[in-house]
C-alpha cells in the first residue's frame, strides 16, 4: 500500500508512525523541530488520514506497509519514532528488519497485551469511542460542533473529543462531513490493535539488542505502568525509559517541549 506522507528537513532519516485516530497532521510541529537534524517522514498509516482505506488492519499489514515505504523511498536505515499503535507497528517492524533500524523510539505504549487488563482496559475505552463514532449520522451534521455535541453524549473526556474532531473533514463531492479514519474496519480489528505485539509475539526474538531503544512515558497515562518496566527490560534489556511529568497518552501534544527533549536524548 502506498502511504501518504509529509517530509521535512535533511539529514539522517527519521520516520514517524502515528497512533490510533492519528495522522501525520498531528506531528507537524514535532516533525519540523526534528527536521533541524533529520530528514523526517511523517506517515498516515492505512485506514487513517489521507492514506488508502482497506478491509484489513493488522500489525502484519502495517509492518508490510512500512517496509514498502522504506523501499519506495530508498530508505536503507532510519530511526523509527512510533506513538501508541504506531509504537507497536514500529516494534513489530524493527523485530523483523533490525538491519533497517538505526534507533527505536516508542512513545507511551508497552509491548504487552492490553486485552489482559481486568480494570481500566484500553479495549473498552476504544470500543466505546469507535461505537460512538459509528453512530453519528453525518447526513444530519452541519458543522464540527454538531459532531462534538453528539460525541459529548457518549464520551466525557473533552480532550479525547477534540482529538477525534481532527478526523472530521468535508467530502468535496458530496459536501457532507465524514470521518477521515476507517471507523468500521478499526472496530473490527480492535482486538489485535489493543492486544497485539506483546511478549508472546516477540518471544523468539528476545532479548533484542540490535539497536538502541528508548520508551517515553507520560506520567498521567496508564499505558506504561511501573510493573511494565520489567517486561520492557526482558525484551529490550538495554532500553532507556524516560518519564514526562504532566503528560498523558498524547504526550507529544500535551508536553511538546519535554517530549522533544526526551527524543533528542537518542536522536
């Protein structure tokens, strides 16, 4: 699949892979700062942004898309920066193609099966988000405010709603608003998105030491818990873990300066 991308700067390649509901748009400010030292490629993953929609959305799909992107743009080796689902995509790609990875930077996601969580499960959060997104009747929508009003009935967190609203666009042909993410397919593949790329997936490759690895954790987020540090070190024994106070899961948007400082530790 030929992915949409944005490119900034010059220097050694750095590829940014966004998370669920994200896009290259969300990374422009960070990308421009990283472009002072790197040629930065910010991708739209399949079923997101301006990249093609497809009926499948697995980590094998996303790994293959990333490999095709590297080959299409003659990127022999690059630093990979992945957030959330994009972090799992990056980990899965790097495990199979270590010779293509200079450094691996993972933002606020652990290589674990989040389906196993009994409480505060990310699966149920995202299921509710995607169900709410599917229920919107865009034939009745006149503005983004209408979308927010509907989502507010289902989702209390205003920050999440504002992030989702970045995916609302007006179709030039129909003049109707629509989602810029393939909501139905993401819902159908939610089990793998949340649970995939975990210790069992990586067990035959552990320990992984072929490239430097840094995990950046938002201290207001629950995606990388204290007990996950042992898991991370089991898979990546030389990994560094950097904490960002005052940041939740979308740490690059909430604390961009501190996030940049963390990225620059290795890049």
